[in-house]
């Protein structure tokens, strides 16, 4: 919302709304400004697209404060989507594998996104086929709880895939 002394809007006749919200009708801009000065308030442009433009008698500083407060409250309520990462290696033991899968399922039940990363060390890079088999096994285990964002991808020495919880 802008103050009507902005030159981009041509104001001859305006629809005036009082400080209490009452309709004061279509009046000349000069008269609307006089009424605002008498009330000790500002004349605020509410809608410049309507014909005639709509202005309101109100405290502009209070309006700005309320808008900032509402925007801050909205940002506070929208939590950022958190991503939990679980790392695997090719030579993982069966019990460790089950523990990590259960932890991933727990994260998915709590509506977190999960990134599964398989890190390869040293000569493990020569056995990428085993690594992709393990990632397929992980994907298959998590399918009832989550949707994979795509196929597992090799990036450097890591193979990763992201999962989003099912609704």
C-alpha cells in the first residue's frame, strides 16, 4: 500500500473509507486529504486499479508495523523442510544395515526427507556394481514408506538418492 502523494497515480476523485471502516463516498482528493488532516491520520491508497481509486484514512506507520508483524508470524510458522542423511558403505554388516534402515523409516514417519548416501573408499570404486546393488536393496526396503526422487546417482566417490515421505 502506498501513500497517495505518489506521482504514479493520478487522483481527481477518490472513494474514501473512514478510519472506522465506514464508506464516506466518492469525494475530491483535496477534500479527502483535508479530512485525513482533521482526523490526525494519513491518507493511504488501498487500491489504485479500481475506478475511482480507493483511499483510507488510517495511521500509515501502524499499518506498516502490522504488516511486518504478520509477515514475521507467517515465516515463523513455515518450517524449512529438513533433510536427514544416512551413510552406508559397501561392506556393511547385516545388523548395521537393518539399524540404519530402521532409522531411515523412523525419520520418514516423522515426515523428514531422507538422503541415503553410499560412500566408497579406496578400491571399493572398482566394485560399483556391488554398490548399486546395495542401493537398490535400500530403495526396495524404503519403498513402502517413501517415494524415491529418482535413481541412485554416482557423484565422485558417493552414490546418493533422496526419499520423500509418502502422504
